[in-house]
């Protein structure tokens, strides 16, 4: 049951993150892009963290060992990457070296989205859906 909640939360988080990045990539000419990007991606991270807690609780309750496979390990790295990306997004607003931090944000952001998609596919393979 907890893993189904994990699956649902991770799917929702992925949709939020992809939509937020799509806004930053394709809707930059609109004046709402920043607010939409910030809201969608912050929400995406919160759901991602909730989904991670569900996975950890699910593994604990099931009596299994933590971080036992590729999905679990790359999943954790991706969650950490996403946290750093969001932190850089907020921090760079006031920072002096804004240009460098935003460049890092853009690349870590792209890597986070690719990571989430890859881990999602690994998860679906793990439970036999694909
Ligand atoms: C629909 C997609 C997904 C499915 C079906 C899925 C499925 C699972 C399952 C079955 C486990 C438990 C494995 C076990 O018993 O050891 C698990 C653990 C985990 N998943 Fe996912 N997952 C999905 C998406 C994601 C995503 C997108 C992330 C992160 C970016 C993620 C991060 C994790 C982590 C960190 C664990 C390990 C928890 C621990 O070892 O304590 N998962 N996942
Ligand atoms: C995990 C969440 C996030 C991801 C994956 C992400 C990803 C990205 C990506 C891929 C871009 C570049 C788009 C392009 O190709 O032009 C971008 C741009 C940007 N993001 Fe984020 N972002 C996230 C959260 C945030 C947050 C929370 C903020 C602000 C508080 C933010 C602020 C910005 C800004 C200001 C830019 C423009 C950077 C520039 O033009 O140099 N991002 N983001």
C-alpha cells in the first residue's frame, strides 16, 4: 500500500517538475514564467520528498534492507540533486554571483529531471509494469 502511495506521489512530482521546467524553457517570453516555474518546481520537490518518506517507511515496515538496488540508490541521489537545485533557485535571487549560480541551477535542474524520469522507469520495471 505504501509503495502504491510512493508510486503515485513520485508520478505527480515528475509531472510538476517537467511542467515547471517546460515553462522555463518554452514560456520565458510570458511575464508569469518565473512565478509558475517557482511554484510548480517547489511543489514538485515537496511531493518528491513526501514520496521518498513513503518509500523509506514502506521498506522499513516490509522489513527489507534500505537502498538495496539501483532504483533506490539513484532515486536518493536524484532527490538530493533536486533539493540542491531548488536551494540554488532561491539562493541565487539574492546572491552576488548570480550568473554562475543560475548556470549551475540550469544544469542541475536538467539532470534532476532526467534522473527522476530514469528512476521512474526503473521503478516501473521493478514492479513489472514495463
Ligand atoms: C512510478 C515510479 C516508481 C515506482 C513503481 C517505485 C517503486 C519503488 C519500490 C517498489 C520501492 C521499494 C523497494 C524495496 O522494497 O526495497 C522503492 C523504493 C525507493 N524509491 Fe521508488 N518507485 C518509483 C519512483 C521513484 C522516484 C521517481 C524516486 C526518486 C526520484 C524514487 C525513490 C526511491 C527511493 C529513494 C527508494 C528507497 C527507499 C529505501 O530504501 O528506504 N522512486 N520504489
Ligand atoms: C527541482 C526544481 C527545479 C528544477 C528541476 C529547475 C530547473 C530549471 C531549468 C532546467 C532551467 C533552465 C531552463 C532553460 O533551459 O532555459 C531553470 C531556470 C531557472 N530557474 Fe529553475 N528549477 C527548479 C526550481 C527553481 C526554483 C524553486 C526557482 C526560484 C526560486 C528557480 C529559478 C530559476 C531561474 C531564475 C531560472 C532562469 C535561469 C537563467 O536564465 O539563467 N528554479 N530551472
